[in-house]
């Protein structure tokens, strides 16, 4: 009886986790949205960003601004981009992250940065870019790795909105919301 119960419970949990994974939006849902996003065009030059980090209850924990300097080089279809982000937080602290992005022949993107574990993977469809990565986040004198499910939506040629969910072991820790404005 106990073995049957545990097998049934395990099967139920597995089924629920598979269904939960299918329930969210997919990048293909945005394939026909306009204006069409080209990461190489939008993230080229200087951009300003304004954002907040909210905890899982929705409370704003930190506000920040970012100045991004972006450039791309290389042959069409295999370009490499550098996104140099200078953060200034509401508490006066600063941070810098330099992304190196590569566009692959199939139109997807990979990215690396010093505080990113492994390689970030991204894809654009329509007006949307979805990006997944693991960030090494300093917390109370130690570093923890948190996962980001990062979505960007091009609103017009100058403005992009960004919403990223941060999680650890599948549990939602909070969200980052920002707006990019191209100079």
C-alpha cells in the first residue's frame, strides 16, 4: 500500500511539473508581433534603462538606472556584440556587467559575462526576445546562483520593456522590471 501511494504521488508530481512547464508563454507566441525586433539594431549605440527589483510579495526592494554602450562586429549572420552596462542603484552602489553576445547562424543568441555561470541562451521572434541565464549574485558576503527567465518587448524604435523572473531551485524569488530608452 505504501509503495503504491508513493509511486502514485511521484507520478502526480511529475505530471504537474510537466504541465506547469507547458503552461507559460513561449517565444513563438510573439512571432507576428510588431515592430519586429533586431537585437543588433536596437542594442547598438547608447541606451538608458530605468528599473526596479521587487521581491516575491511585489515590494520594491531596489531601484536602479543603467547606461548601456553597445556595439556589434563581424559578418552578417555571425555578429558578436558587446553590451557594456553601468548600473547605479538607489542606495548609491554601482556595478558593471559586460555582456559578449554572439548571433548564431540559426538566428539565436548566446551570451557570456563575468557574473554569469555558463552561457546564456536567447531567441528573438516578432517584437520579443527571451533570454535564460544563471547569474552569480553576491548576497551577504557570499555568492549564490539564481536563474533568470528574461523577456524583452520592443514597443517602438526607441523603447523596450523588460521583465525578468528570478528563481532558485524553481522557487520564484522576485522580478526585475525595466524600460530601455535608445538615445
